[in-house]
C-alpha cells in the first residue's frame, strides 16, 4: 500500500510539475534578436531583422489568448564572447524566452551550447553551421533558412548540372566558410568534378586581388565564393576589375542576399549565380510581405533578405507554438514546433524535423543584366529549384542524438 501511495504521489508530482511549467513566464513572451547591427551583416540582418520580428509579433496579435510579446535586440559584433555575454544576461536577468537570428556560425554555436537544457529557445534563422543539426544538435534549437550542407551541396549540384566541373574556392577562414567549402568539395569530388585549389582570407577583408589572381590562374570553370556579406561584395566587385567573367569563368556566391546585390548594382553583379531560400518577388505572398517590410521604420523601401524573412517566419512559428502549448518554455514549445508540416507563406512547403532542421525548397538564381530589370529590386531570374527533401542533409546522416 505504501508503495502504491508513493507511486501515486510521484505521478501527481510529475503532473503538477508539467502543468506548472506550461505557462507564459511573467505574462510576457520576450524574444531577443541577436545579430550584427554595425558590421558586415548589417544590411542582410541588422535592424531589418528587428523589424521582421516586430512584424511577426504584430501578426501573431496575442494568438487569440491576449499573449503579450516583447521584442528586444542587441549587437553581437561578430564576437562569440560578446554574444555569449548578451545571451547569458538575457537568460539570467532579463527573462528573455527565445533568441532569434544570429548570423556568424561561431557566435551561433556558442549560443547553441549555452542554451542547451535551459528554458530558452534558439531560433537559428541565420546561423549557417550544419553542426546545429549534427554533432552539436540541441533540444532547444530550431534552424531555419540556409546551412553549410545545403549551401555547399545544393549549389554544387546545381552548377555541375550546368557543366561546372572544375572549381576554385575563395573562402573566409572561420567555421562558416570552412563548412561550406568542405561540403561543396565533398559533393564535387564524389560526382566526378575537381577542386583545383582554395585561397583563405580573414573576415572583413578589403583586398581580394591576390586571391582572385590565384583563382584566375587556376583556369577553374567555377570560382566559388565561400564567404558572406561585405567580403562577398568586395570579392565580386574586384572580380569585375580582373575581367573574371569575360575570361570565361563563372562566379558563384554561396551566401549572397538581395541587399548585397543592391549594394553592388546590377552592372557589377550581373551573371552571378547564387542560392537562396527566399526571394521577395517569388509570388503574391512574398511580395505582400516585402511591401509591408519595405514600409517599416528605417527600411526606406528596402526589400527583405532571406535571413530577415527567416526571422519573421521562425518568430511567428515560435509564437504560434507558445499559444498552442500555453508556455514559453523550450521544453514545451520546441516539441510543438516540430509537429509542423505544411505551407509557410514565405518559404513554401515546410517540415520541421526532429533534429531541429526546417526543410523547404531552395532556389538557384542568376542576377539579371541591368536592361532585364524592370522595377526596383527586380534582380533575380530563376535557374532551378531543389525540392525540400533534396536540399538538406538527410536526417539519418547528421549524427544528431535527438534522432531515434
């Protein structure tokens, strides 16, 4: 009898603990946008990501339960220690419930480790490291938009179908660039292509002359830019000065966004190949979102990047899950998010897998010539589409401990 009573008491205790956890802490859901506000990612993320999160909160509109939402933000300065300090304060002092955005893989991996097994959710909508759904996977993390596996493999596959068999890489020398180059190289070599060389550079490099000269002299058919933000812009601009495209070589940018193309101008960027998860001019839903985004304070007519669209989509998905569970605790919200399979207005057919990877179609675009563009930000023409189940690493291959 005493044993039976003990078991009943334990069961009631667990039930009480579960119900006690399932609540909105402080009666407010706080979401922290963590990104680069002043550096090389300020256009693709920056305050545009903050506005995207605010749009998601407005569209959520309390979730039918009068749930209050607060958006806070901070600049991680592309430094892992700075990002870690911000998130620790958000966790311990400011009672922030979820962190979203986080471009820069070093910062993202640090945040991922810090939040593991806490009550906070990590919505890694701009962190491109594939480790987030592989060896570093966490029950607290959902990864949206791009990752190094998708970027490397899907871009390489699309280009090789178009005859790009010989490659040379210009790679930023940190986790993001190294991951993209490794994934692309693996795919290229497994499918009969060759990598003729690679040149590494530090983050925020102003002069690519020597690296481009090496790439040009390699005579590789494809020059892959495994970098992002200002580094990619500088490399593309200087490639134009070297006559790379005129010499018969094709430039491919693994991580380039509409804001980057706008900054370069079509005269410089024309003919560039790039992979995107989102383009503002794809359909009526993306155009409607982009029109609203461009009218937001401080946006001054700018169209949203894929990363900024990812902030909106992941924030709204998190809030909907919080409303469904009545909780802002990651242990409740993340499992609820992983039940989703359906249509997302910005990313199309979406499934959230058990390893935390959100899968959706990916698109290879070519940047238009100036005379082909008919209106502002009319920059891309679609070359090919890779379906969601083909664009991302198979769930069984990631080595994630969350996958049974």
